[in-house]
C-alpha cells in the first residue's frame, strides 16, 4: 500500500490558499482516480483507490498544518511497512510558482507540516512532492504569504502545476521516486 498525504488546513477560511495546495492536488487526484474522501480516521479525511496494481490511501489531515504528522504517522503505522511508500504533497515557498520537485528524504526546509511529519514518523526517509508557491512580490510576512490566495495572473501556472503534480504522483506509484524525480525535477 502507498500512502499519499496532501497537507493543508481544514475549513473554509483556508480553502484556496497557497498553504492548501496539497489538499487541492489530492482533491484533483481523487477525482481523476474516481474515488472520494468519504471516511474519517485519525483526524484525517480518507479516500482509497487502486492504480497500477497498487492500493492507494489518500489522506488530507484535518489537524492543521503544524500537527499533520499526528494523522499521517497514525495511518502509516497501521497501513505502511516502509516509509519510502509515503508521499507527502506540500507547498514550498522556495520554489517559484508552477515548479514541481520530487525528493526522497531531507530536511523540513522550514516547513512546519514537514517538521511535524519527520518528528511523528521518526524518520526523514519519505518522499515529498514540493509545489512552488514562491513569492515573486517578495512578501515580508511569510505567514501572510502562504495563507493568501493565488493572484489571477498565477491561476494558469497553478492549474498546470496541479496537473503535473497528479502526473508525478501517479508515476511515483507506478515506477517509483527515481523515475518521478528524473521526469519532474528538470
């Protein structure tokens, strides 16, 4: 089984913000795979699907970003034997809008959701699909930036990035992290 977690914050207040891009990608992926987030477990919304002969568990933690690791670690303990079978889809301010980057392991890079996952999983050895939400306007307040909505002139790039992110997730499922990194990190 592969566990795919999209990070974000629950509630209407955060819908459509840069920090919720992980939720947005998982919603689009669930739609593409013909499944729905119709269960709740360990403070997360759950959808299950099959792709490329693999059972997929999609999760959107409802614990707020800074506590995402609680939900993901609880699900991983019960469902996943190898941390390499966990993929986290997350926004990244250090990448420009529209850029997709797959990576195995590494630091949290200042992202509180990833910090929580590393702490609760007890390892850095899981895959991350980072999605660029960088601020070309050089916002001074990081929290204001990630909790802001995309500007109309960014919509096309964000939509294309969301499509590429879904493709990257499915390639990761089918062929593994190295194949996804080789294709999408360029």
